[in-house]
């Protein structure tokens, strides 16, 4: 991270503007490499990880002119940019990622197309969160049902949570003592993935499933999305569940069985 040495934002007479990330690529489609900066201010000093007034700066590689885009959520932690073709037009788009720093582990994500030096937002984390919603409902016999508004339903077995946890919410027969609902957090992680290995990126989104309280993690909603010409749409979705450590004795027995089987083979 270093002080930003250029451009019109310095005209604000502020000396704490920093370049947070920098990438190069053709983002406007003229086949000439452009410079893409993510800049921001450090209001609490250079040692603080918090950044605000985050701004995307694009320098046209041919004309050297600057263009700026200010995302709606422009304050947070660990802001980065990624250049890649998300729409299949062979021109790089710009993914901005900003951690919120909140206890829910959610983050802010935007993808911009900049074809012909015209910014168009093609992904917005807020619209994603509004479009895909879920119900998390505890069921009898140590099950939790996760149901999305996309007609997908998943069942999580929570017996691994242990006797102390389960006894607080279930009776001796495995019946719920009272209705309990959890929730799915807003988008926490978003990764560009070239699913087809053809140079065009899709998106892999992850959202944390919370139980009775936010730290009571039950798993993750994992959604893969592709561009359909107008929007990013899901083409595959799973629930990732949390594992737990095997008891030492059981682990040793399983390792012994595995070794014996391989020795006899």
C-alpha cells in the first residue's frame, strides 16, 4: 500500500489517499492495456486496516484519461480488484471485493463492465442478497431444514452438535421443546471461477448458515453462477456442512484398518 501519486482526487487536498490495489488489462475493448486502481483513505492512520471513500480509478491506456467509479458501499477492510472476462466478450470486467468487518462475516461485491469506457454494473451483492432468500427451521429428531425461494430444500443432520447443545432444544424423545429458526447470512465470499476452462469466469458464492445465534454455524449455502447474457444466474447449488474431529481412539482404529487392508492387498 502506498500514497496515490496522481489524479484528480488529490485536488481535495487530502494526503492520506492510498492505492489499495492495482491491476492491468484491457477493460474497454480497444485491445490496449489499461491501468485499474483501487484507492481509498485511511482515516485512522496507515496502521489501521480500515479504509473509507474507496474509489475505482481506470486509466485509459490509449488516451491516458482517468475515469472513476464510487461503489455504494465504499468503506471496509481488505479491498481488492480482480480483472477477468465474466460475460464472454473477451474483454476483462472488474470485480471489487470489500470485507465489511462485521461479525456476520459478510462482504461487499461489485462487478463492472467498462466496454467503450462506459461503466455498467453487472453484479451487486445487495441485489443478490435480496433475490435469493432462505428459511432455516429446526425440525424434530435433530434436523434443520434450509429452504430457498428457488424451490431448493436441504436437510442438515445436527446430531454432531453434541449432547449439551441438543439437550437445550430437544426433549428426551428428540422432539423440539419450542419452535426455533435460524437464518442465512448475506453474501460472505465470492470467487471468480473458470468453470468451463474457456477463459470466461463464473461466480462461486458462499453464505453462512446460522442456527440459534450467529456463532452457531450450521454450514454454508454454496451457489455457482454463470452469465446468461443479462444476469448472473445459478446453475448449481449445494449445502456445505461443517465437519468435526474424530475421537482419537476411533481415528487410530480406522487408520489401523486402512493399513491392514493395504498390507493384505
